[in-house]
DNA sequence: ATAGGGTTAG
């Protein structure tokens, strides 16, 4: 125990003699808002203070009881304010030991000083130790610490909370709250809980949010909403942290938080994580509840097999799958487009219903309707509607929407409109979503006028409703209906629209309508402006549609310009916007612009996708020149590097067409080979070779046909010949024989059938179709009539067994190379000359 | 406490 004297000595406070007791005033403990001061309540006169003799100061005859108490409470207040809670407690203990009631002491204590002392140690980061001390010390004196804080203290604490809120000091705020919650203080009074939680979420501080939430009795619910909020912000990492933090201080696993984090995984697109979480539960031998199972199935619903596995797992555990589980299973079938499985599932659910186990709901019916809608089975969809009505489930807006799209997807606009009408008759409230479906139905079948009439009519009626409410006079109404009927809107539809379809368009509405503009760029532009008057901002899709509409009107340059407008309006063009623009260029036969845009994508680091590549490669007919083909091949290589499978149909077509162009007029039966299709797995080799041989840098007259089929070999030879021809036309004559490697033979082994096939096909092409002079050589190089062989046969990227100057591996140290002899064809330079002179003008394609 | 519908590029 420390000496009270030393405490007094260090306390910077005036002796009580300088403080007239009657003058001492303190603020009223019970006032909540008023800051005015009141005289402090007089101590109970019956109270006879008994100060122990051991405390000389307390028993000093110079002071009366009240003076002493006032002095010590002031001293204690000061000590608390300085954060010296140990000393503060010692005073309190001495006072109590002297026989004074603690409540009397507390009544005199300046509790705002205690509060600010706590704030002070909080700022110094030494809060918890100090508070533990205070908490225990005060409790030991038989008082709840909450009594330390009166209205004034609460006000100062509130102010501190507001300050911490404003500064975004969530950690400190959470600490403060934890402490006061520990005092059994109603912390809800200090600051609005949602404000604290929102701040923690905005500050991306999941642990502070959870720490705060755990001070409340409904912590589980709060923790779940925190996890969900992070999910809504697509911040899975923080959500997971919140989830982990919420597991602390939790006696039993909280299934609610498990299902929430699983839902959040779905929101954030990380379905694999949801599986990990589920497996974690299993590993701990915890059986998830049905909500966890349903959420897991839902998050993984795009993976039918997994969903089915979970469904079976539930069965194995003897857990009754409820209607939600079944609905999710149906949804999974729907996403996988497994119509039959969906039908079976639907039947099974119906059976369960007839046994009284389940009750089908609007979700069930709407989902199976969507299955049929997607499969264009509109009749089946309508049958489900009958089932639904018979079992007494009322179709809702979503059900009607799905039914309308069932007809729309099948191209039945009339039926879609009849259904819409029926929906209104049935008293269902259509919403914008539903209206969009209907408008889209019209656009899908190119009934643009009809889309506009409906749109116009919806807009007018919607306005009237909002402007004049229901005060619309009957006469006006009839007039409006007449006008709409004139516009071709069904009469019944008009009257319903007049009554209750408010016009609340979305971006989608305008996007659909912009599509309905076809190639009328100015109309689409007007719609875009109109959209802004409704407070809607065009999105990526709007801009892409604008590019399409503008380009469709033939205005390629303006269409490209839209990419810039888009960027200027704050929306970075995405891969779709660029692909659309490239499509326009290709359609309008502007390959150079298309390639320019393609290059621009690289500049803006927009990765082309399969559609982009196919779009730019599509217009093969417009690339007639070697340069064009080279550009295409470069795109092709780019594509492979980006990891796309080289199964490109267009490019093969391009090469075939271009190569065949060599003999277009010389060979009548050219279709014979061109009609063959090489199988996709082998194309990469073919295309690689063509790409290699067509490079400008590759000047050698050398072709390696090993590994190719005869159709492919023919293409490669034709490609090289075509290149020679184009080079010749540009003034480069042939200076060498053309070497063609067919295959290799080990010692006396016979050539394979394939190799013979290739040799025959190529020989026939060269000799018969093109009348070139060809001879075959199977022996070692050097035996054929030599012409210096300047063109090096070594070609980059190809591993050849031929070394320079035609001598085969004489200097090689590898013994395995020695016996290899190359089967090759040689096309003489003279005959190539003749061939070139025969047709110096390239056939125009 | 659970789930569902419409729009963009081949």
C-alpha cells in the first residue's frame, strides 16, 4: 500500500481551506442534457462519519466531514483525470475504510474526470490494464462501475465517441466500447451501433466490427450482417476475417454465420471457398444444418454434379431436403440446361407433394418454367402455369416474366403480349423488369416499331399517373386508349397500362430500346440523352450498343470515335466494346482499322478473348495480300500465346483459300483438296509451319513437311509457292532450288504409308498441277546437282537434321544422327522461273 | 435467415 501522503504530494490541487465548501458546486447527476449547474445535494445529516485514526489527514481536526469528503473526491477526480487509476482506487478504498458510504463518495466524484481519464489512457494505448484495475477495484468496493459515469460523463464520452467516429479511429472506438460493455454500461447510448459498424465496414476493418458487435446480446445476428455487408462490397477477404473473428468467443458453432459466409462466397464468385468452409465443418465433425446445405448448394448451383452430391449427402445424413433444397436443385438443372433431369426432379417434387411431405411454391413453378423458357419449350412452360393454378399457387411477377420470356425466346411476340395482358387481368403488378422482358421480346424478333409503340405508351401512361395521379378524367382516358389503339397496342393492354404501370425505366430498358433503333444512330443518341434526364447513366452495354448502331449505319469512323466518347464519359471501353468496334470494321471491309483497334486494345491492356480473335480473323475474304495473311497469322500466334486453343476454323479457311489462289486458274479440280478438313488437334503444327514460312525474315527456299498429313503438306507447299509468287511480283526473283523434306529413313527402313502419301500428293501437285520440274533424292545431301545452296535450310524454330552446306551431320558428335537420311524433293530454280513467268499477275480474289 | 426474371461481341 502506498502512502496517501505521497499521493497528495503529487496531486496538483489546492488545499481545501482555499475552497469554500459552500461554493463548491457540481453538475446534476440526473440531468441528461442540461449543462447548467446546480448546488450539490446536501449529505444526509444522519450520517455520522467515522474516520479511522490511522488516517491522519482524514481525522485532521481542521476540516469537517463534508470538507474532507469534498477534498478527497476532488483529489480522486483529479487522479482519475490523469489516468492514475491505481491511486484513485487507493483513495476510494481509504474513504470506504473510513466508514463513508461509497455512494456518498461517488456522488461527489467528478465522473466526467473519470471518463476523460479513461479517454486519456485510451489515447495513450494503455487502456485495458487501467480499466481492468478500475473495474476490479470498484467492484471490490461493492459498486457497479457503471455508476462511475453520470450524465455529464456520458456526454463527454459521447463527444469522444463522435470524435473517434469522425477521425475513423475504429480500433480505439472498439476498445472503448469493449471496456464500457465490460462495465455493464449500456454502450448503445454512447453512439449509434449502426454508425460504428458501418464505419468499420467502410474502413475495411472486419475485426473491429466484430469486436464491437460482440458486446451486444444479439452478437450473432450482428456478426452475420457484418459478414454479409463485406460480401455485398465484394470483399471476400474481409468477410472471411469477420467470419473467423466471429468464431472467437463462441461456445458453439454458429450455423447462421456459416451459411452467411457461404452465401458471401457465392456473392464474391468464389464458390470453391464455400466448399472449403463446408469441408472444414465436416472435418470438425459438425453436422451442418439445412440452411448451410441449401446455401452451399445454391452457391455451387452452376455445378450440377456437386449440387447433386450435396443433395445426396443430405439424404445420407437423414436430413429432410426441404422445398428450398429442391428448388435449388431445379435451378442447378436449369443452369446446366438439363431439361430432362429438371423434368424428373419436378415430377419427384410433385410426388413428394402428393404424399404431403412438401408444398411446391412459386419458386418451384417459376424455376421449372424458366427451364422450359430457356429450352424454347414454350408449350411446356404454359402447362406448368396450369399445374400452378390448379394447385392454388398464385403466379407472381417473376412467374409471369418467365412465361413471357418463354414466348419471347420462341419468337412469339403476340403470345408474349397476350400473356402480359393476362397478367394484368389476373391482378399481378408488373414491374420494370417485366416490361423490359416484353420490350426485349419485340426486339429479339426485330419488331422494332412495336417495341417503340409499347415503350411510348408505357412512358405516356406512366407520366400521367405520376403527374395527375388517378385524377385522370374518363374522357381523357378514353382518348388516350383510342390513341394507343391507333398505335397498334391491344385495347385491353392500353386500358390496363393507363391504370397501373408506372414508368420507371432502368438502364436495361434504354439499352433494349437503343437496340430497337436498328441502324438509326440519331434515334439511339436521342434515347441516350433521354436516359440521362431520368438520372440514368449509360453503362458499358449502352455504349457497345451505340457502337453497333452507329457502325451498322455505315459510319465506321464515328463508331470508332464512340470508344473515345465512352472513355471521356468515365467508362473505360471493355473487351466487348472493342470487339464490337472491330466487328464493324470487319463488316465494313476496313481491315486496317480493325488491326489498329486490335493494337489499341493492347495499349489499354484490354485482353482480347475468343470472340475478339474470331471476329478479327473472320473476314478472311478481305485479306488478299501476303501482308494481310501475315497479319492474320500474327493474330493467330497472339491468340495461342494468350492460351486459346488453336481450333480456329476461320484461319484455316483463310490459309486454304489464300493458298489455293496460287493455282486458281491452273487447276480445275481445286475443290478436291480444299474440301478436306484437317482435324483440329493437328492444326497447330500446320499453322505454325505456315506462319514460319510466310515470315518476311524467312528467305530460305526450304520446306519441312514432316509430321503433316498430305492435305496439310499440300497447303504448306502452296503457301510457300504463293509467297514466292508475291515476292516475284514485287521484284524478287528466285535464286535457288526449292527443297522439300518429306521424311527421314533409318537405314533401310521403308517409308511409312503416310510419307508415301505426302510424297505422292506433293509430287502430283508440283508436277501435274503446276508443271514444275521435280526430282527426288533419298540419299545424303551433296549428291544432287549442287548450285551452291546459299539458302540455308536451317529455319528458326524447326529442328532439322540438315546442316549447312548440305553435308549431313558429318561433324556431329551424336551417333544417332549419322544414319539418318532425308527423303526430299527438289524443285529446280529454272522450272520455278518458268512457272512464275507464265502468270506474273496474281489472281485477284 | 434460404432461392427466381430482362440488356452487350462470334
